[in-house]
């Protein structure tokens, strides 16, 4: 229902209060600030001013007749009662007629309800809609309805609502089908007396005995008023016994510029006469003009909305309105058809030189593309557009310089637009310009695109450019867009310098150079040497720093990177980024477990470990080291035919990484030597940390029982990882005796899985108490959660929704997205995808450990 203007409240006299057997005193209302009742009322009796009076058992907040209801259209009215949960309501015509009747209790309502024709509904009822054309000009139009089980209001029924054009409407609610009779309340009806009513369902139109599913055709007539006439009338008729309003008929409505109109709803075709005083067209005693649909009349000429006698693309009726010659295509003789002037150029079809500048409209060049309007008309080009086909070349150059088709963006069909062909040095008339067998669209051309991205909040980066040897015109197929403020994570990357950008391209290329230009004066405390490019790895959900591949040019104030793909890129202060990730989050601290570990990493570097085996081992070890807390310790022992201490306990993580990275496979195998050194290193430590050996070997195990006995005696667990695809009873025994676990890892993925499982049973053994039930362990909320962009977020472990935005902390963090690389059976976190920011243990460099 469309809301119309609110009916103003009318003041009624105190005497009217006696018409209702309800006290009129307005009492204080017992309010409920959140309660609301909305009542919709269908004005079936066509009251002039529908009012609503409401009260409760204990309160009468308004005096009779209450408040005016709001007109919503289609005879519906509504009113909202605030601060009351339940009320009784009475409808009235501003205190006169009322429903329920006098001395009857009001209707009980709550929530939102609709009342129509004696019935209440929980939603707006559709009902049956009946339209009636007042063919015989009755003064009153009523509708009476009935069906096999019900009847409407007693005869003559209810007054229908006038639509204002000879049509009347009434809605019947509560039934799906009914029979209706129309009457004037004075003895005239249709169908006639003793005849069955017309069967109606859904929405129907009734005109002169014919029932249709849609509104019947009508006639609209436009008339140009001749000189000397006053406002004209129209007299219309079907035949001598079936006419419209008596002579002189109906007054026509002025629509401007001496044009008048009238719509005949009574007929779908008719005969018409125009008149004003003693003037008449056609003359007296002549038959009226035949009309149907929409028609125009001027100076003895008729037309409809479709005819174009002179084929100038300007319909005859428009020519009548504009006063152009209906039988002459170019009224002003400027070489341009009237329709082209009006519909394309917006020049005056009655004046050869519309702007009076001494040049005929046909010889003008309206869009300044090098072609006259007449040439553009002849060629079928848009005279108001510099580049009709939007191919990057103006129409004049296409016709006079390149000989391309100004109506076809790709004249030679090589999928490059004509403009791109020219920009790239190709012929727009040849698919393979140089004849080398490669289509121009597939040729790779060295190109450059630059975008200004300076931001007031992040002014350090001013421009980003891409230099690419690729296909197509990169100015049209490649975009560089600042995503600052649009991509929340990238806009808040730790150490961000300037704005992040997203680069997308449809070009095929091998490599491209991305260059960020910086304003040295805006760098603040960031040394130029610290600038490095970073990109967002969407597949793994992490930011990758490209410090080793970033090229710094201090002279030109640029940092560049050679890439094979596009994504989201940005410049960061690499030292700030590295320092952030060097800060380890220890979830065991204050968790109640407080277990820390001394790990002896014992790795086989014999010849059998060469190639991928040693490479996988180094990757897995480095990742594991990164997940150790500051209270964990590690030592690195390598062995071939002998054992080597590469890093002792107490070494920093950097030294542990260096030791791991220095390992190269060579020589024979002496597991006993390596394991013995590892166990002895652990025995020599004096702290209270838990102790464990992680042994990576190829399964070629010699006599190692003495080292195992020492481990058992000192509560040292041994976790053997066999990188060769064969069962090994000795290694299984080692694990069983020491309380460790044996793993078989033949691939990089399996090796990562093994280390992940070891870390889950040791490094990640912390208290999972979740006090507020938001899906985040208290230790996470108190110690902080690092997101993929390096930010650490702290939340309140006693409040499920720390920021009070209606979304739990767990939902906002996206919780932990599990992967096959790290399976922690004790976690029972929902795997939510919103927002997909990821969360990391420790310094998070277990890149596969993003849950």
C-alpha cells in the first residue's frame, strides 16, 4: 500500500461523545515503551474520514472519536498505537457511523492486523477485486455480492469507489469466488432483475456486459484547438442509441501548446466530434470521426502513434506537435531528415541554420570528430559522439585516416579494438600485422601503466606502475586500484608504508615489474633500506614478504619487484614486520599447564637423505622451531658416519635456523652417534623443562639401546620420523620405550604432518577453558591472537562479545580454520569462514597451520 498524506484530525463537539456508550474521560496510559499495535482498516463503506478509537480494560488514552487514520491508498487506512500491547478498537466516520455498533465492545487487537468487510487478518488480504465501467452514467454505483454460503451487505450492497475516469472499484474479502450485481440503488441493475449475478474471482473488469481479465481497451484523443476557439469539448458515441455524455459532450483537458486531450473509457473504438460554442468539427449533420487507440488531430489531418508518412523517422503525431511538414522528410532543407534533427542532433527541424552561425545544420560538425552531421547521417554514425563504437578512435580518424568501420569496434576481427591495434602499433585492418603466424591479440608487447594512489592517511606511496610484456592494451585490460579502507586486513598490515593496491589483468604475460614510487619526505622513521614489497597469497591466506627480491632505487625513490602473477601488493617496513613475528605468543603461559620443552633435533645427513628428503626435513624443522616459545630450548645435531653438534641448548632461534639450513647430505649412517649426542645434550641441561628428541632418519638403524636406556632413565621422550617407506621395529621400540611416537613420512606433506602432530602434543598443550563460551579459549583472549596481517588482537575472556556489536568474539575472529597439516584432537572449534582472517599460534610461521 502506498502511503498518501495523513488525514488531519477533525475537532468534534462534546455532544458526539454521547453517541458511544463508553466513558470519554482520557486517563493516564500504562505504557510499555517497546510495545506497538498497527491496525489496517478497509474503508468498505467509503466513509469520508475513517477514525479509530482505542482503549484497554484499565485505560482510555484518547477521547471519542479517537484519531484520524492514515490513508494508504486502495481504500486502506492505517494507524499505529504506541506503548500498548493489547487494545480494543472502534472504527467510525469521524464519530458518525461506527463499527462495532453503539453499545458494543471494541475489537481486541495486538501486533499488526488487517480488518476488512467484517473479518480480521494477520496479513493484508488479497480478496476479489471488481472493476465496473459506469456505462450508463448512474449517479450512484453499488455492488451486491453473494455465493452459495455467504452474502454481502444487504441490498443494494456497498457503494463502489470512483476511480475518476468512469470506472468504479470494490474489493470483496473472505471468499475466493462470488456472484455480483451492479445497481444504482434506484431500481436499475445489471444483470437485470431475477437474473443470476456475474461470477467473479481474482481481479476482473466489467464493461457493457463483457467481463475481462484485464482492463479493456480505451481511446485517447489529442486535438489541436483551431484559432478563434475557446476550450474545446469532445462528443463521442458508438451509434445513435449508445452515446457518451449528452451534447456538447465532455470538456477536453489542456496539455500545453494549444493541444487538448481526452480519454474515452466507455469504448474501445468510437466516433467523435469536437466543438466549442457554435464551432464544430466535423460540420453539423456530418458523422463523427472514427477513432481507436491513441490518435491525434490537427488542421484536418488524423494520425496514430505509428504512422510516418514521409519516412523521416519522426512519427506523424510528433510532426503535428512540432509543426513540421508531415509529407516532407526534410522540412527546412538543410540536408538532414526531420527525425534525425529531432531525435539525434536536437537541432531545429524548422530552421536550416539552428544556431544562426552561418553554417547549415547538415554542414556542422556537432561532435567535432572531423565529420559533418550530413556525413554522419549518411554513414549511420552518432553525430553527438566523438567515438560512436567506443573503440578508442574518433569517428573522423576511422573514416579519413585508418579506413576502419566507425560502427564496428574491431574492424579486422582480431579481438583487439581498432584503438588498441593502433596504440600497440598494429594495423586495425589486419589480424596478423607482421605476418608471423601469431594474431595481433596474442602478440606480447612491452607496455607500462601507472596509477596515482596517494592517500591523505597514507601519503608515503604516490604512484604504482606495472611494466609488462603482455598481450592486449594494458591500459584497458589491467587495473591498479588502491584498496586502502576497502580491504580491512591489507589496510592494517603491520609496518604498512603507503596504501596497499590490488592489481588485476586479463593480459597474458610471462613476467611483469611492479614499481612503487615513494615520497622520501613522508617516510618518517622508516629508513629507505627497510622498504620491501609484500603480496597477499590468497590460496594460503598469508602475507608474503619479498624482501630478498625487492629492488630499491634510492635515486628515483622506487621499490620494484619482478612477478609472474598479480594479486594484492603493498610496501612495508620489513624490520617492523620481522620484529612483529619475532614476538612469540606463548599460550602455555598462565594457562595452568606451564609446560615448556627442551628439544634435541637429531637429523640424518647421510647420502641416502640427499635430494628432497633433506630439503623436506629442513623445512619441517624450521617451521617447528618457529612455533617454539621463548621458554622452549633447542639444539641441532646432524649425523652421517659421525655426529656433529651444530647448535647447543641456549641458542637463539636465528642460530637454530642457521644450523638447520647448513645441513647437507653426505657420507654414511651412524644413528647411534647422533642419538647418543642428542640424549646427552638433554641430560646435561639443568632446567625443569620437559625433554624430547626428534630423530629424523632413513631407518638404517644400528645398535642404539644404550642411548635409549639413558633416555628412559631421564624421562626423555624420543619421536623417530622414518623418511623411508618401510616398517622399522627398532624405531617403533624406541618410541614405545620412551613414551614417544613413531612417524612415517615419505613426502613433504607427511613430514609436515608429523611435526604438526608432535607440536600439537607438546608445544600446543595448553588450557582450553572458555569462560565466556565464545569459542575462544581464555588463554587466546588474554595472550592475544595474531591475525594474518601481523596484528595481535586481545579480547575479554569474560565477555562473549567484547566490543558489543552483536557478534561473538569467536565469530569475529573467524576462529581456527583447520587443515590436514595440524590436527589437534582436543580442539572442538566450529570452522567458520567469517571473516577469513586466519589466526596463528606463536609467531605463525607454520604457514599450513592457519586454521
